[in-house]
């Protein structure tokens, strides 16, 4: 019966529902007195309005016959509502009553505490002995009598509520006893039941705390096959998703800082060249076109940054199409024209043919060429030489970018693809890099199912070569 967590909770729910109905029944019983009082109040107010109507008739047709009928109606209303009706005039003097035993009080006056608010035009509701008039608890409804919008007296309707306070206290005591018993029983049942399921939940709770501290490697080991076991599996799946999400988040932030820097620098250089007239006016349209292309690429980059993180998780879909890799390299060189001229670097481009069509994701390969060319310029000395070559071998195209800069130590070559790894520890050359460029390059090339190689000698050269599918 109690093999699954569902059956356990279901049993407890049945008990809780049963207890809840008992408590609700007690509450409803305790509220019954107020409900009856409210209903009685409505009846008395309605009767008071009727008395106001017949009082107006009495004033308009003041005669012994009408007055006798008036008193008869008062007695009839009193009998029907089981209440004592007292009608007073403007001075507080009792004009008529409905109770036979209270005829003797006619002609007497009510005190101001009894009639004051009513003769001021207010409706009143009181539960008590009506300022000592009655020996038992009564519900008193007082209403002003009006004729032509003037207060001509008041009517008080008094109906007994036998032992109402004592009944309420008794019901409240029963209510408290039943609630206490229900809480006690429910506590015992839930306590013993929770003991049987608390241990796995404690394990999940402990693992959740470690995850909250940023340790996403922890997993929960639960061997049960009930819903707790399913919860543990779901928890482990969630922890794995959070770990992947954290990795994607870190990659996202790092990629943003790296990927946006180069195009923004290019745009800034061309705009400054146009403003300070370094770029002739007849060439401004050419460079503004390049700036526009960079802005569009920035927009694409911003939209694709999340895709980059997904790409590292193997979820990024590449937009494979045919394009000219030679033309892409030419455009990349033009984008770095200012930096190339500043360092007086000579570019040697060796293309087997004027055009070389490849099949790849153009934006991604543009990112590869830009990163490699940026590194080549960065680590080249003034008046250095950068060799760029494109050659076909079978169904592949080999693209190489070689600089004659500081080179990379052989011991460091195996680490250059790691994130945040920087060969220039002193940052004498790489003042703005984040160590993500080559990691992004390798990721993109591998996503294409291609390869990338590196050759280097200290103080001589560094050469990166990657392959693409020939169109």
C-alpha cells in the first residue's frame, strides 16, 4: 500500500481532508449564531420600514380609529417577528408597544442613551439588555421615523437571542479541542511518514546547497524506484543542465569581450581617418562601405553570440554555402589597413587562382581569418612580413597565415588552444587580448569537420594553417 510516494502522500491527504472537514464543520456551527443574527436583523429592519409607512398614514389621518388600527398593526408586526416593538415620539416618550406585558411602559420616556442616536437620524444595532430594560440578551434595531424628511420619532425592535454568548463560548471550546486534536493527530502521522522519505530528500537538499555555492559537479545517488528516485534523476539532469549553462554563460561573456573589440577598433580607425581627413574624400565612400559592413557584422555577432556558446556544446547549426575565400581574405586585409600601415608591415598574398570557392559558414570563417590575421599583426615587429597563402590539394583548400614575429615556445604550443591561455605573459605585445581567440578559431574549424595546424620557432615565425572543403 505504501510502496510509492504517491500512495503515501495520498493517504496523508485523505486524513488531512477529513480533519479539515471536521474543523470546517465546527467553524460553520460557530458562525451559525452570527448568520441567524444577520437574518433576524434584516427582518427587523424591513419591519421598521413598514412601521414608518403606517406612521405616516397615522400622521396624515389622525383619528381614534386610525390610531387603534395603528396599534393593532404594531402588535401584529411584533407577533410575526417575535419581537418587542417600541415606538417613541420626538421627545423620547413611548407612544406604542407590541408586547402585552409592556403596555404599562407606554407614556414613559426612554433615556438619551437609548434613543439619542435614533432621534438624530441614525440606524443602530445593539446586542445586550438595551441599557438595562431587559433581563436577557436581546438584539435591538433602532430606526428613525420620518415624515416629509423630518424625524417625527423612532422605532425600536427588540428580539431575544437566548443564551447566545454561552453557546458561542461552548462552540469555541469545542472548536479549539477539535483543532488541537486534529493538529496532534496530523503531526504524528506526518512525522512518522516523513521519517521514511526524509533521508533521500536530505541528500537532495545537501546536493542542492553545494550547487547553490557554484559546485555543479555533485550528483545525488538514490536507488529507490518510486517518485523520490525519479526526483533524484531529474535533479541530476537539472544539475548537469546548470553546469552546461554556467559554462555557456562564461563563454558568452568572454566571447563578447573578445569578438566585439576587433570590429569596433576597425570602425573607430576608419571614422577617425575620415574625420581628421587622413582618408581622402574620394576614398571615403569606399571606407564607409567597409564600416557599414563591420556594423552589420557586429549586429550579426551580437545575435550569434549565444549561438557561439551553443556551438561549443555542439548545438550550433552552421550556414554552409559557397563563397570566395580569396575575396574574404582581401577584405580582411583592408579592414586591418590602418594597423598594417602603422607598423609598416608588408603583406605577401599567394593565391593559386584569382578565385577559390569553398563550402563553409562564411561568417565563421571570416571570424577565423580575422582572429589569425589580428594575432599576426599584433605579434609582428615593425616592418615585419606576413605571408598569406591559399592552395588546393584534392578536395580541400589550405589557408595559411604566417608572421615573422616573436614565435611560440615549443612547450607552449599544446596550450595555445586553451581558453584564456596567453603566450605573452608580460602583455608587452598583447595588451588587449583575452586569450579566447585561438580557442574560438579551433572550435569553428572543428565544427566544420576540418583541421588546423600550427608551426612556430622562437624569434623566427609562427604559421597557422587550416583546411576548408573545396566547392
